[in-house]
C-alpha cells in the first residue's frame, strides 16, 4: 500500500493526538499497513523532501516530525537562532507526500527535564561526537521518544550525517526496536554543495568557498586508486580544503562504516574490503558544515 499526495497534511501538536491518528490509520488500513517516519528539525529543503517521497513510496502513511531538539545543542551552539519557518515547511511536506506533520512544543516532548540518558559508546566518540559533546546523547533520546510515540515500521535518515545514521541504527539493534532504518543518499545543489538548513547562514563568499568540500570528496576515489593509505588520504583532503582562506577545519577523517573505526595505516585503502566513510566538518565564518562520501574501495579500483 502506498500513499497518495495530499494538498494539506494534518497538523498534530500533541503526543496523544499523534498516537490516536496513527492507531486509526492502522485500524482502517488493516493488515499489512505500513507507517513511515521522517524525523527532522524543520526548515525543510529538497533533502528532507526526498526522504518524505521515499517514505510515501514505501508506506501507506508518512509521518513527518518537526522538532528542534534542545538536548542535542551544546551551550555555545545555535539552538535559539536555528532557522524555523513553519508555513514553508508545511508547503514542502504537502508537495512531498507527508500526511501527518507532528509539530510539538518543547514542553510537549519534555514536560520535565529528562532524567533518562541515551549514550552509545564507541561510535559517538569521534567526528561530530568529539566536536559536540553530548550531541548524540540528545539525538538518542529524541529519536527513541519518536519511535515509541509513532511506532513506525520504517524511519528515514539522510546520509549527509552518516554518523547519526550509524548511531540510530546501533540504538535500534541494541534495544531490539521494531523499526527499519532506511539510509537515503545526500542531496546536493547543482554546484555540489550538500543541502543543509544551515546553508542559509552562509555569506556569498563563504558559500562559494564551501564548494571545496564536495570538490575534495569527489577526488577521494581517485586518491584511493592511486594507493593512498588512510593517513595520506586525510592529509590530501585537509590540504585541499585548507586552500580556501575562510575554511576552518574541525575534522577530516577516514573510518570504516558503520563501525566508525580507524583502518590500519599500514596498507593502501584500495586493499581493504570494507565500507569506508571519508568525512569532513569545516566552519566558514560562523557556519559549521559537514559532508562525506561513503564507498567501498574494491568498487573504485
């Protein structure tokens, strides 16, 4: 059973109402009814729309959640200034095929400060987890809450934040949660810049220089074919990005995926038979951008 486009998705602001509507759908649709969930923080773009379209193709009901989760922001991060535009988001949701839009206030999701923590060890200790302590603890809490509230059959996440996909998949596996995690490809502007709600902060010169991220990542398969070991590949990536005077590198990393372990530097990456993640986080002005490429070395030779 697949969804049809609706011009006006239903807006739900309370947990009780969302549960009621999902339950009604399952009762009316009968056996085999499937529910897809697309968790977002809003200020939607084509990347989010692609997740909703995938869910609408796979499921009879697509639930979009829009919630700027304070638990995943650090004290010096941009929670208050994170972009928000409810009317625009609802228009994108209607076009992309979401039938229910969950728009809770912070007090609805967290009536009291949560005492329960969700810590995933190992895979949260590098990349954005190292740069943003506590970030993935907050992601774990809100995603687990959303899974418990909606009880979806499938949940859709973009691979632009490949570490987040790995963390959520590990939570689901460790806790035997009955939901399939569906990773979806990165969506880019025509010039290669990965879509992000934070791109709106970029000044013209910063945005132009930010193209170095996708340009650098496109060279990764060629560098692997040339025989680069992990350390050399990271050095080449960092040098390419550092050519841009406004680029302030947070990290440049090459890890196995989804384990997020550092491969041995003793052999060229082209000899490895495992998925690899080449990931970067770079600030341009006050805007921190992430990007990555996920590949298997044996497929680029």
